[in-house]
């Protein structure tokens, strides 16, 4: 209910009112939906870490494939992340393999105990390597300097945990054309490793909005 119906800026409130509203929504939702529908809705919206919301996005992010193509070992890995993504995935998206592997094995043991898989399937999945997909490069490296500044500002405002929890929607003032021009110009003027460092900042004087930042 929190993921579906509670506003993003209210999700981490600990007030009685927010808890009461969430409980009332859950009671109503459960009367109108089956357990399977509730689980499906949950898995389609819950946060798996590294900016991935929902099982399909998580499968693409961590294994480079669709959720329907995951094997038992891979599915157990993702199920383990639901407990607390920040325990197994740091904010840069790197998976903490020993912690993830320990949780992965526990999920498999529970699956066997609950009759979902056989002992042979559990042992095979436990022995399988954790073949994580490599991180994708940024869609546009020219944006990196600007976005790094945004990351630092958000972390200073909300703390590292605010970033790790995810669920943020951040609007920036960057102008993509100006950002490209700032990066390309600084590289053209000072192209050599022993050149001085370059820095370019473009500010809109009327509002103080930063339109480009490089260096």
C-alpha cells in the first residue's frame, strides 16, 4: 500500500495517521484481491536496489535478462534483496557478493523447507555462480559532472540513507545542449593530461539556475 498509494514525501513518516491510513488501505485492498494478485502487485512495485523498481527491472539490472528467464538461483538472489536492498547493494549499484550469497542460500533453504523445490534443485542452485550482469555505462557521459554535483547535494540534504532507499524523483535545471557544449569546449581547449584543469559553469542570472557544469 505504501508503494502504490502513499505519496513519496509521506512514505517514511512514522506518524500514527500515516500508519492508520496505510492499514485501512491494506484491509480494503485485501478484501478485493487474491493473494496472488497482491503478491504480483508487490513484486511489480517494490524496490530491489540500484534504482530498480519491480522484478522485471531488477532482473534486467542485475542479470541482464527478463524476469521470466531467471533460473532458481537468480530468482533466489533477487528475493533475498527484498529484505533490505541497502544491506546487499551499495548506492553505486555494486552488489556485496558475500552478503548476497549468504542471503541467497537462506532463501533456497526456505524454498526447500516449504516444498517449492527439491533438495537436488537447492544444491544445484547453491553451487551455481552468481553471474551478475556488468554495469551499463551512463547513457551520456557528458551528463556525469552535473549529475555528480546533484548526487552530492542530495546526499548532503538527505544523508546517504536517503539515496540508498531510492524512491526519489529529482528535477534538475540542466540544459542538455549547454552541458554538452561545456564538456566538449573544455576538452577541446585543454586536451592534454598535463594541461591545467578546466571548469565551466553556466548560470541563468534571473533565477540562479545552473544550466551546465563541467570540470
